């Protein structure tokens, strides 16, 4: 307590003597004209403002120290520079005109730099840009990022796949903490609504140095919506309609910031009927979702903190076969009922030339799954008529009403509650010469408890602890990042196993300019993943998996080593990139059938063998002079995965080629207009595991246009997008409905409106 009081006294004293202000101006380096409404932002402080009509800005209550300042606006290169606060004179910033899109700060890596300054290759996309491509949800939207795909069950359930690895091999972060929502299940989705998500970052490759176990394949990092600028407020309404499912995504948000306190809240509602192919609707792919996000922030000179809360409640139909054909939006049996609470606290203490970051999180995931056999007796007659249901829509509606009536009194077949506490503390040491260094500790305490009739995963407690150190070294012609980490994980299963797993990992990366226009990044990193509860202890059938899984308590750590080479060529009007990787995984865990049947389901065992994955992504972006409004983009991605015996790994995405023609324009009354046409080609996947079938290739055509108009002196954004315009009948290799020959979604148009006050 005495130490705590002394710390508070120290903060109070430093606040008195460390309040600083910065003033300056922003102008065009070629014409010397002032630039109005440019964004000024300090990423370490999460504090910013904009220039006024004559290009002047001022920002107050800055702590003493060295901080990176970013200045960005459309049509100019993003300016990045480290300055010392206090700054004794007005800061004059010259921006270079450019047709290249604005660069944003990379948050998922610890030094918070622009991607052009980052040693690791990280892909970043704005959530709004992903939605503009016509994606129904966030999980579908991220598949537009090269090297990223998704294992899907219809349109409501999807899991991210990064370079052929998914499930517990890809770690998801939201609100600055790891997302824990029973993600071991192959039919368990992402569980995050895109409302209130600012941007998405993808680390492709082992990130155990930064995040510990489960980041062996990469990290999907979701950046939450930012607070409003100081002394500003904003109300925003979004509406999106989808013709294929007659679905709605709608959300309303408000945020306001004073000199010290900040607040935001956003609520959303989503519902979709079964999606349609050219021949039929896919029964029970319907779903609905309610989401609430709220945040409260406080910022003084030497201290800032924010508290965030996310409540997500969803009902997701589990498709099994083609049956009922209607447009009802409440799921039939079987379905998942999921309630997820995420509490997070993110705080920073600023000292002179150093700082301490502390992130705390608590996730409460309540998962229920209801199955057909749990109907009451008076509903059994309806079940006998399943084969004829699609012929009588009126009967379908009546039966659906009966199911709705009984939802509240049905007992879930599977009911699990997962409670997880996370902590992450990182101390940024004072800069020493060319060295920026961070040391830290991370950990997790997790309890899984069963309440349902079935127990697929037993009651268990998991504890993680890790300690790390990493440095960024600045040389004249190169930047080097290196680090090391030690982790331990203990898993205790009630009245059963008590196992501990340990691992030591490291990473080394270098970024250098091979020439004026060519940047090279070479990274070598190891990673690990401890076996999860499903792999250690499963024994039973799970709704939707169509298999009986048996765990193996003798499984060892997965341990990998990946080398990654990224090359970028960039001029004012041409960008070319090529990324290649080779990933060696020792003790790769996989499911394999043994030929037996239990309860008419094939038995699958968890086995281990060494594996390797290799491939990469190449692409280009042309915006020719003087046609800066024209953009031609193309990317190709490939990955191959094999076991040590040369058998192919399961769930490896097919090779993909994407070609996009995009234009930007201003035609009154439409401002910031955009239009695009995209042809996405998936090649045939013939490199399949022993229990997979080959998948044919296909081409999907999409197009869209939109822009902004002023309505009552505020901005209304409009976007109209069509996907699968030819109504192609196709099956994605990573669709969990593929074994039943069920097609993916057909032609769909989306209409989006976003109004900001």
C-alpha cells in the first residue's frame, strides 16, 4: 500500500512539472501551400488532433520524453518522425504528394511503427474497406487479405486460416487481449462483430515471442474503434442490407472526448435467413446476433487508461442437410446459443523517456448447443415429417414457431462456460543509443466448466506464464529486431491429468533497403503450441462434426521454425511485393480416422508427426501517371502442407489469384467516389489429405461503387456491391459443408449506408 501511495504521489508531482504543448503547421512540400484537416497523431500517447483551415495545429498536455508523431492525409505520404517533448519552437511539417494510400500505425507489434518502418511483415486493412467488398461478416472480410482464408460452416461460422494453419494455431486478439471462446472446436466461429472494429492486422508466421502459446501460425489482431479527438463528439449510424439472405447488419454509435475523459458506445443487430445458391437455400445457415461495445478512457499528462466492454449474444444455426426452404431468420435445431463477455483494461504510465504498459482482460464465454433429440414428446410428430417439410412453407412456419416456443425450456445437450483472466505487462526501457528495448511478462488463468448433458471437453484449469525481452536496433542502413521468451503452461483436468508444457523461443529479423526503391525483410522465428483440452481429452461426438473424436493425453508441444523473406519494390506509381516462407513444425497434431464406428460416427484419433508448410504471396499495384485515379491490383497466393511421410495436410487452402480494377473519382454531388471490379480465381485443390476429396477450381466476379454526399451538412457514405455476379455454383475447399456437396453462397447484392453527425 505504501508503494502504491508513493507511486500516486510521484504521478501527481510529475504531472505538475511535465505538462507540455506542441504547435506547428503542415504544408505541401512542392507548392508550400498549407494543408487543412491533416491528421496529427502520437501513437504511443494515443492522442491526436487535426490542422485547421490554414494548416495550423496545437496539442496540449503532452508528457516529457521522445515520441513518434504521425501526420497523414489522403493524397500525401504519411509523415513519421520521433521528436523530443518539450519541443521549443513551432514544428513545421512538409508532406510529399503521393497517390499511395495512407499508412497506419501497426499496433500488433510492440514498437508501434508504420509498416514501412517495421521489421516484421504485417498486413493491415481497415474494417470499412473489408466490408465495402460485400463481406457479410468480419470472418469473411479478412479472406480478402493475401495469405488469409477461412474454414467456414455456412455464412455465420468461420475460423481464420493463415498460410494453412488455423484453430488454436492462430491467436486472435481483440481490445488488446487474447480472445478465448472455445476456439478449439472446428465448428466454433470467430465470435466478434465487425461493428466497433477500426482495423485488422495479420501477422503471418510464428509470433510466440510476442504472444506465447497458440501463436504458432500467426496472429489476427483486431483494433477497436478509436475515441473521438479531444473536445469533439460524433454520432454514427450504419445500415447494410443483403439481397441473398434478406439480411440486415445495422449499428449505432456515439463517442465524445473532453480534455481528460473519453467515452464511446456502439450497439448492433444482425440477422440473416438461410443463404441461397442457384438451386436451393441451405437449410439452417440462418443466424442472428446482438452486440454491444462500450469504452471509457481517461488521459492525464503522465497516465492514460481505458476500460472496454463487449457483449456479444448470437444464435447460429448448424446446417446438416438440405430441407426446409423459407426465409425465417431464427435458427432451427440444432443451433448454437453463445453469449460472450469481454472486459479489458489498457493502461500506460509515462516516465521520462520510458513507459510501462499494463493490459488486463477477463473473458466469459457461455456456449450452449441444442440438438434435435431434446424436443419434448409433443413435437416428435413434426420430426417424422422432416422429409416433406420443404413442400409446405406454412407447415414450416408453424413448426418453426413450435421450436421457438420450446427454446427457453429445452436443456442444452452441450453447455460449457469458459472463464479466462489475462495479464500483459511490458516496460519500454529508456532508449540506449541505437537500442529500443522492451521486457515483459504475460499470463493467463482459465477455467472450463460443463453444465450440459454431454461432456465433450472435461472441467479443467489452465495456467500460462511467460517472460520476454525484445529489442529494435537502428543502424544507418538496416533495422534489426531480436528477442527471446520462456513460457510454461499447466493443464489440470478434474480427477484426471495434470500436465505441464514448457518452451523457449526466439526471433531475429532484419529490414534493409537493397536500393532506393527496394526494401527487404528477412525474419527467422520459432514458435510453439501446447496441446489443447480437445486434443488431450476429447471422447465423444459433437453436433455438426459428424465424427467421434478421441483425445490423446500423451501429446507433446508443437514446435516450429519459420523463415520468411519479404521483398517490396515501390515507386510513385508502381508497387510490387513478393513474400516467401518455409515453416517446419515438429510434433504437428492432426486428426486421423482409424476405421472404427461409434454411434454410427467414424472414429478419429489425435496423432502427431513432423510437418512442413511452404509457399507465399506475390502481387502488384499500378496507379499510372497521370491517371492517379486508376488502380490495377493483382495478387497470387499459394501454400503446400505435408506430413513427414509426404501425406498432405488437411484443410490447406487452394491457390488463389485476385485481380482488381479500381477507380477513384469526384463527380458532384458524390465526393470520394470509388468503383471496382474484381475477379477472384481459386485453383483446383488436388493436394488433399487421406480423408479429404479433391475440389474443383472456380472464378467469382464481384463489383461495386460508392462515395460520399453531404446531407444536412453531414456526411452520408453509400456503397453498393455485388458478389458472385454470375451466380456460380461452387464449393470452397475449406467449407465444412463440402462433404455433403452443399454449395457456397450464390449471387448477392449489398447496400450500405453510413451517416455521421
